[in-house]
């Protein structure tokens, strides 16, 4: 019975590993914004014909890729704005990234026993674990807003630390808002600038629909950097 329980604890992690293998085998793991642009007519046609199904596929792909540590987040944020528009694309990105983060959190929480938690608490991740215990929502939100904070590693650590689930989900969703909006607007702006198969050049960066999101990204990076220094996360 004990062996069955131990095996069952690893089922979510095994499913995520299988999802990662499937994404790489299908070629979706190597998806690029160029390939999205190259198939713009077909993709926009599918979105127009079945918007709800297209949205569900997009959110599902984002969630699975995030949960399985497949690096598609940036491409999909841009593609969301490109295909669905900035606001709808940002909403889909927020939902997808939050669901994916929940998948990783649950997989880590089920798989990590007391020994793993004790090892993390006493090792190099001690400060990270202490942050989850001290002020979980504020600490997680800080980690979400820091540009170079490893998203997947934070998900794993939060699951192993058994961070409060509600605080984890709330901080993840709120933290996803600014970057989702910025990159969705950037994706929509690139779509407008490259409309009609226009070849990109340096002047593309001067277009307001591209320059403004980039400026907002820079400002957010500076602000979140100051926030990081105040909270001292890893």
C-alpha cells in the first residue's frame, strides 16, 4: 500500500514529463513568432471561424508548455496579441500561465516528501523557503514581477515548500498581468507593422505600436529591479 501511495504521488510529475516529450515530438516546442507570422492567414481564419475553440487550444497549449517547462512563454504571449488582439490575448496568456504554474506546483507538492522539503530548507534555497513562510503572497508577487526570476523554478520551489495555494494562485495571476499586457500589445503591434508581409527593419522599432510596449517593458524592469532589492528574493 505504501509503495502504491508513493507511486501515485509521482503521477502528476510523470504526466508533465510526458507532455514535454509530446510537445518536442510534435515540433510545437520549437514554435517561433516567425512561423506564426508565416501562417497568419490560416491562423486568423481559424480564430475567426471558431474563436472559442481557438482560444481553448491557445490557453491549453500555454498551460501545458508552462507546466512542462517547455520555453514557449514569450512566443505565445506575442502570438496571443498577434492573433486575438492585445486585451483578449493578454487575458488568455494570464489564464494559461496561471494554469501551467498550478500544474507544476501540484506536481511538486505531491512528489516532494518531508525529506525533500527538509533538504531545501537547509540548503541554498533556504531564503526562498523562508520567504514563502513569512509573507507568501507578497514574496511570490515580487518573484513574479522580477524579469529574470526563473518562473518554473519558483513554481517547483513553491510546491515543495507547500506555499499556501490561494496566495500562490493569486500572486501568480496578478504577477502575470503587466508582462502579459505588454507582450500582447507588442505582438499586436508587430502584427500591424508587418501586415502584408512587410520585411522588418530598424524603422519598425520607431513605430508607436512597437516602441510604446518596449518602453513599458523597460520601465517595468527598472521598477521590479528595485522591488527585488527591497525584498531580497533569489
